[in-house]
C-alpha cells in the first residue's frame, strides 16, 4: 500500500488549553522542618515523587526527604534545607 502525499492541507489550530490550577503539593510554602503526608499507595507515592523532582529541578537549593511511616500508614515528606 502506498501512502499518498497531499499538498496544501492547512494545519488546524491547537486546541490544547492548560487550565491554571493550584499545585497539588505544598513544596513552595514549606519551611525547613515542615512535613506533609500522602496515602502510602503506589499511585500517590509515584505522583508525589514526580512532582517533587520537578520542583527540586527548578529550585536546586531546596532539599526534601521522604519516608514510609508504617505506624501512621502514610508516606511523609520533609523539607530538610
């Protein structure tokens, strides 16, 4: 089967509009020693780790650490620097 080449087909306008929303996680508002928790399921942890990585890439002087807190049944993130 040959693919037909077409000429002068106009490119449609982009229809993707990104809606401004509040950040899901409070990294920007945190001070050293502050922490917050999310449910300790794989999806919540995966979303948090991705968001934290993006935030830290644009703010390299701010550091965080996270741990599973089995006694609380949550995954907790602390600002360390």
